[in-house]
C-alpha cells in the first residue's frame, strides 16, 4: 500500500468542475486608486500598491491574459486588475492552498484561446476538473487535502529559503566584485578591450558542430548563468569559430546579460559576439569577469541600437575601458575569489542555482504524485 492509498484509506476521489468549488471573478482598473500597502496583481505579478482591496480571503489568482502560466496564491488583502482573475473559494469543500497546488499541475497553455496574446476564458476554466477526496465526508476530505498541502508546502518553503540565500549571496558577490575591481593609482594599467582582444576572425564548418558546441543567443542563459545545449544545429555553411578561453556575449538585448567563456572549440552565429584575447599579460579569466560585470552591461546598453530588439555596438564594445593589475599574481588572486562566488551564485551545475533547480523538480515530482489519484478512485461529476 503506497502513501496515497494509506491517506485515502479506501475513500473515493470525485472530480468536480472548478465552478462547483470556486467562483471566478474579474479584476478591475486600479489607476484611480490611492497609494497604499495593498498589493496590485496583474498576470505578471505585483504591479504596485494601493489603499483598497478587491478581496481579503485566501484565493488563487489565475491570469486571464498574458503570462497565463503565472499562478499565485494570496492569503492577504489584494487588488487585481483585469488581466488576472481571483477565485472565491468554497472552503467548506476545498482547502485554498490545495486548489493552488492542483492548478499548478495543469497545462494552462493547452487551454489558451487567444489568437495572439495568450488568453484564458471563465468558461474554459470553470470546466477544469478538480479532484476532491472523500466528498461524502467533508471533514475527512479537508483533512486529506490539508495533509497534501503540508507536504508540498515543506518543499516550497525550502526552495524559498534557498532563493533568499541566493539573493543575499548575489549582493555579497556584487559588493566584493566592486571592491576587487577598484584599484589605487599605480597598481594598474588602463586598457581598452581593443588593446587586448579582437573579434574572432576564423570560421568553422557546420559538420564540426553539434548541440554541445553550437552556441546561439537562445541557448546562452540570462544573468551570466552560462549556456545549455542547443536545440538547433546548422546544417550548412561556415560559422564564426570560438576557441577555448574565448568569451561569447549575446549581442541581442544586452540587458539579458548573456555571457559564457568557452571551454572548447565550437561555432556561433552573428547574434553572438566572440571576444578572442590576444594579450598574454591579461589573465583570460580576469577579462571574463570584467565583461561579466554590471558596468560593462550598462555601458553596452547605453550604446545599443534598436527599440524592440536592441543590439550592442560592436565598435563601442571594443572601446570599453577598464583597469588591469600590473601584477599577474594579483589578477589570479582576484579571479580565484570571483570564480568561487560565480560558482555559488550563477552556476547551473553546482552552487545554489543547481540546488534550487533540484528542489523545484523534487516539489513538482511529489506534487504530481500526490495529486495523481488512482484511477479506480475517480468518479466524474
């Protein structure tokens, strides 16, 4: 007997339409409201704060338009705009947090009715079937639901703790980065990127590329998190070659901070810049940290062109100025410290981001397990 069978203890599970356990309500405009401490929710999350609430009871917010997979659980007063629904939940039949965890299992994109911008209608949402354990005994039903919520909340709490720790570590990293990259006169030389590096001039044939060494802007990760394997590999032609130690920077929308230092030979396209170091007196990893710094991305955005899809200026990037310690040992010391922080705060294979990813997958696994009731226990309403 598995955990769910023990928890149900022979009770049936009845799948009821959402409209029987909760009423879906529209949001309203908030622009004429006064400022306050009540959060205003849209499909993207909190938009601001006002002095009036639209609802005060625990609820599940479900987007109507836009980011329709963003589901929120709110148990304090709030205001919601017209891009997101709130739910008046019948707490005599269902635990609000149980409904939240269940809605998170649904592929809402499959319910999209929008021709352009993703949309969800009340009619479609009302037909979603929700599993209600032991419906003939509401006290027992709520106890079962509460136990499922307790287990799943334990996983989300751990993820939240790790996320908060990551935020703290990133602030520490930024502080130490600023300290380590600030120098006194005489200790350093002022360089331009063009003085120590150049754009890759070599080409590589498509036959030498696969999903592991082809890098496009889509498989470079935001916020300096490196890269993943590519879902696309060119099937013809010659591409820009990168070599071990080269620094690849996503040149579309520089504010996404996509940067990676190559560990092998590979190829890329015109949307990714390949910075090839040519000065042996500058530690290539030190150069990576210079270009991964917030100051460089701010500089790059200042000179980017294009409104909807800005691109960095290749000429201006080469004019970027920065300081380099004259002593190579000092460069190596700075690199060693920043590499440790980088692994802790940015790496997808180690450190806190990896731990958060694993805990999220663990939550999703147990959520799906706990909310996938035995077919023999299901009755359609």
